[in-house]
C-alpha cells in the first residue's frame, strides 16, 4: 500500500510551529522550505499567515483559524461550544480599548426530549490574540455563565432578590449560606437544587448533616 499524500496527512501543532519558525529564520521562500520538509507549499503558507494573525499582525477583521470546540454532557443535556475570534484594531469602532471580538456558539440538546437549542454570544476583549487565545476567551465566558447561573439559582430557588434583610452584614451572610448550600448539593450529585432542597427537607435534622459528613 502507498503512503498517505502530503495533502491528507495531519500535522501536530508543534510541527506547524517549527515549520513557521524555519520560514521566518532561514531567509528561504515558503516553497523552498515546504520542499525541504515535505509539505504542501499552500499549507505552509496558510500556517505562516495564521501565525501572523495570532501575533496580532494580521489585517483588521481577519479571523483566526483557531476555533475552540468543547463538548460536554451532564445535567440532562449535551452541549457543544465553539469560539472564533477576530482582531478588530484600526476598524474605527466606538470601543477605544477593544482589540479582539469573539463569537461564541452554543448548541444544546436535551437528552430526554431531543430538543435542540442554539445560542450565539458576542464579546470583546482588550487582550491580543497572543494574550487571549480562543480557548482562553471560551474559558472566561464559561466562568461568567457559571456565575450568572449561580445568581439565577439563588434568585429563583431561594428568592434572593425578595430578601428583606437590611441590618448590618446580614445580606452578605445569607448570600454566603445560600452559595454554600448550592455548592454542597451540587457536590452531592443533585442536578436540581430545588429537588435537592426538597429531598433534604424530608429529614431536616439528619440529611443536612449527612451531606456535610457530620453524622
């Protein structure tokens, strides 16, 4: 059997970086370097172009080919997230410190019903592509969603916004207790905080202690 062609072969990121570094340091043309290392010249040219964009030296609005895709299954759903970023300096936007724009696409499938939902989120950052890759921006966005989800549970399940405690630091103390309860129930494997609270309330003098390992 013959070997795979250069066009169909997959190269590691380390190999691509080394190839680009060779182009930049050798003084040779992309075609010459491609011939020496046995790759398609057009592919090497694209690697060099991508590296230029990542360095923040690409044309304004040029998209990176680096796209982060995460898949996650849990809490009764499957979720796929992809992130694409673009350098937006020198575009004359009314955001003086904006350097990158990101498009985050989320697909969720309800495992029980099969219902598919799609959400697109746009974000801007004051960090260059070298300072914040699509992967890093995806992680930052996800951490923000987790914070929002925590606030949503606190408000809906614990009616936090309706709390009337005003004296001293009572509000901060109650918020800490609510967050502690949410974290404890999640750690115990309860996908629904409301259902976890109901189950715990059936034996209020025993189950909370069981959750905390204080029996």
